């Protein structure tokens, strides 16, 4: 799991690589009716259909020795 700072650094890396990076993959919303938040609403998840570009970018990010 990435820390808050590592996540921020990775997102900044993605934006510097390609400002349109969120469009690298189609996504699908999933509502989990078995889990609820504090307000009692179902928890929503965003599922990437093709995570490989993000994983490849993460490997590049880690290889550069950033935090």
C-alpha cells in the first residue's frame, strides 16, 4: 500500500508523463450493497478494465527511485 505522499508523488508523475492519464483505461462503477459507509449508503468502487498502463507507469516510477 502506498502512503499518502507516495500516492501524491505517483499522481504527479502520471500527470507529468501524460496529463490525460485518467483516460488510459475504461472504468466501471460497482456498488457494494454488502458494505455501507457511516451514512448508511452503499460503498462505490471504480474498477479499471485495463490496469496495465498504470502498472507499467508505476514500475517506471519506482525504477526512478522516487520515494
